[in-house]
């Protein structure tokens, strides 16, 4: 079984261009399993772009071009043999704005397992849906109304539903792009607590504008600036003893 110190995602010499805009420059990083890694940095520094490299979501942007090497468990995810749809089942993603499908709560979660053929029969699918909703820490709130539309839930509930939907396909990695920015403080606290629980089973990478949030939820932090990964270390070190002046300036509020 893998442990916290095992490398899950290994990136080398990553460059991303949007047409002529060189948005990610020479990024090397090893992201650990069973760990929450926060990506921080000023607006436009490339956090979301680099996050999207990890499940090849940039492939869906016409003008985006990737160079370099990213491996998950040693396997090159940009290899021609890799099907991006299969990859995205293994590397789930949760977005800034909760985006449940216009379907029932049940169908939101059942959709992925169905298209990936993960359930043998209806009873099996019911089990998968329940397990995912429990992992998303929302089962108790929705178990009596699984047929109700997902879009009818509160913002915080919708985001936990989206997390449940992401975990339903048995991913190994969860990417979260500012998952709490549309949520109130109570819903944010619930999602942060959930992130901490999910760490037991997944490698999580979270983009956040909130340094307090990065400090609360992550064990590792990567500071990006102008497309470069400037510093990557234990979260405690980044916030208390950063080595690079740019990191120090950002965390003390001088840039960004
Ligand atoms: N879909 C896109 N098409 C063209 N350029 C893009 C696209 N997405 C990002 N960029 C550009 O790439 C650079 C990095 O943007 P990115 O969104 O990755 O930064 P970020 O650190 O996540 O920013 P923010 O914190 O504001 O979300 C910026 O110059 C941005 O304008």
C-alpha cells in the first residue's frame, strides 16, 4: 500500500503555451500520495493551468500546447496510448463553481460509474452511489431525496455532491480549483473538513487564493509566480520560513 511519502505525480520540465503566451515555465515537481498539496500565488501565475495539466483538461483548450513530462505512478499520462477520458476518471476534478448536472442527486453520482461500467447491476450501482455520497459527507442530508434535482441543493451541498460525483469513479487523485470560493464560511468549513478526511484515500491538489485555507488544509504548498514554480515545501515551511524572497513577499502581502 502506498504511503504519504510516496510520489504520486511527477512532473518534469513542463511548459504550457496559450498561443504565444508562455504560461507555465520549466515546472518540475513531485506530488505525494495521501497528501493535500496547495497551489498558491498571484492571479494569472499559472496555478489553474498547471492543475489542468494533471488530468489533461488543457487538451480541451484549442490554443493550449503542452510540453514536458507528467507521470502518475510512473506512467506517462501524455503517452499516445492514454485515453484522456479514462485518465479523468482516475484524476477527478472539482471546480470553483459547483456544477451539478441537471439531473437527480442519484443520477449525478451514478453517471460516471455507469459510463465507465463500474456497476454489475442496479443494487451494485445503489451501493456505489451511497458510498460516494458518504465519502462526500452529504449522504445524511440527501438520503431521503435521492430523486430530487442536484441543482436544488444549497451551494455547499452542491459542492459536496460534486465531490461525491468525482469520487464515484474511484479516482486516485482529486484536483480542486478554488473549491470553496463560491461558498459561505460554514459550507467552506464543511468542505475543508471533508478535504482532510479524503486525504486518507487520495492525493489531493487544491488551488486556493486563500492563504489561510492553504495553511489549514494542506501539508505541502507550491508557490507559483509568473508561470514559474518558485518554491515547494512543507506548508509550515512555506508560511513560516520561506527560502525565496518572492514567496516571502507574497505570503506577507507585498505582492499579489
Ligand atoms: N483558456 C485560456 N486561454 C488563453 N489563455 C489562458 C487560458 N487560461 C489561462 N490563460 C492564461 O494563462 C496564464 C495563467 O493563467 P491561470 O488561469 O492558469 O492562472 P491562475 O494562477 O490560476 O490565475 P487565477 O488565480 O486568477 O485563477 C494567464 O496569463 C492567463 O491569461
